[in-house]
C-alpha cells in the first residue's frame, strides 16, 4: 500500500505548487534525498 501512496503524494504536491519554481526545487530536493530500500525477498 505504501508503494501506491508515494506517487499519489508526489502528484498531489505537484498539483498544489503548480509552476512555482521554488516549490519545484523544494520537491526536487526532497525526492533526491530519498533512499531506495530493496524489498525483502518473500519465501514461497
């Protein structure tokens, strides 16, 4: 569920700031600071 929330949250922020350059820079900075975590393998 969290995987689905991330893109929706980003889209909501982009719609909110519109074409404001400062807002885009803030979102870019936030996205650049994210760390990718490899999902744990599930045993079947």
